[in-house]
C-alpha cells in the first residue's frame, strides 16, 4: 500500500468552451519517498473526469503494489 505519502498533486484544467460544452482534464500525482503514481482523464463531464481519474489511480496502486490478492505462482 501507499505509506508515508509526501505529496498529492491535482492538476485540473478546463479547456475553452465549444458551444454549450466545456472539456475538462484532471491529472493526479501521488508521491511517497520511493515511488510516484500518476493517472489522468479527459472528458466533457467534470464528475466523470474525477471518477475516471481516481479509478485509474486505484488501478495503478494495485498494479505497483500487487494489492489485488493474486496468488503467487508456484515454482
């Protein structure tokens, strides 16, 4: 798991409006003393951008720290 988090950086950008819609981009970085985990998403719907970005962060944490309860391979 992620322990001793030294920083969490959220970069939210909104792009120029085209018609009635506005595009959003969210980039998240979580740093601890040994690793940096990053994820981002882009969409026209702000809540969806936030949701997708944090789902991606969760997947990255599972991938980097193998927290998905996989059984180790037998040798």
